[in-house]
């Protein structure tokens, strides 16, 4: 099994997003998966031009950049981990550009999915590929989980449009604490990292999160009131 993480954080390996991704991939690797961690911030990914030349070329994009490699890593994975910080209530800009460039996977012929909604059918170059299962990971400096609603909707609709399935969603509010140096919080951060490691094991073994793991991952590091006070003091 191949598990590939596409990390959309502008901070790359220095971001809180990577703290989450690293623990999950460690669990996946120790469960026998081949893992790869890709930082989009280190890649050259140009904006989609909307030229639709890929349609006439059967799915081959005319832009020569790192997406030529990344698109094959994406469809060549059994599980794609889509990771991002919350940025203006949504995924990061570079991750959105990445998804815009996956336009080449489809052609202009429409078909209806099992929900009755239309989607584009697969391009000739990719018509026989098996699309990956999706794990969504995001973190936010805000304490409320409602801030992830746009990401949740976007990723589930994106998966539907390409005939994929979201098998796990891991959203972490109070995310700035993931890399905190506050000593009294380290035990909680370490416990959360262990939960992410377990999540990595479970997506490899079961293609889902077990209910107790899913619930535990939603627990906050501290109350919202304490978080407000701490962040405002630090700032």
C-alpha cells in the first residue's frame, strides 16, 4: 500500500500541519505502508490556465512544471493524505492550485454519479487508473471546530467529483499549540501525536478510523476560555 501526503502548508516542514502529518505517516509506515511526504511549498506548481488543451490531449497538461510528476504520485497512491492549515476558513492557496491542476484528470463529457449529480468523466490517459482514498487533515489557530466547515464541504465534493472517497477527516482546532514550547502542555501534545500515529495504523489496516480514535482526536487541549487567555497573552 502506498500512502502519500500532500502538505499544503506555506511553512512546509516547519509548520504545525507537518507535526500532524509526520505522526500519521509514522503509524502508516509501521503498519507496512510505503509512505511519502510531499511539501507543495517546495514544488513549482503554476496556476491552471483554463486553456482546456488537456482535453484535446487526452489528459496531458501543456504546462511543464512539477505537476507532471505530482499528478502521477497522486493517482499512484492508494491513500492520499491532503493536509493544510486553515487559511481564511479554507484550504491554503497552493493546495487549491494543486487541485485546480487536477482538471486534466477529466474530460468535458458529463456523467451522473450515484447521488444524481453530474461530474466529468475520466480523461483517456487516466480512464483506467484507480483513484486514491482520501484522508483530510487540517489545523486552525481558532478554537472552534466550525471553522473547518468549508474545508469539509470542499474536500467531500472534490472527492465525489473524481469518484473518490474520503475515509477520514482529522481537524485540529487550537492548532498553534502543536509546536508550543509551553512545558505543561507537552503531555497533551504527545498524547495527541500518539492518537495520530494510531490513526495512521488504522487507515492502513481498516481504511477508516475506529470510532474511539475518531472521537479522541476531536478533544481540545484546553477549554476555549483558557485558550483565549493564553493566545492573547502570547500575542
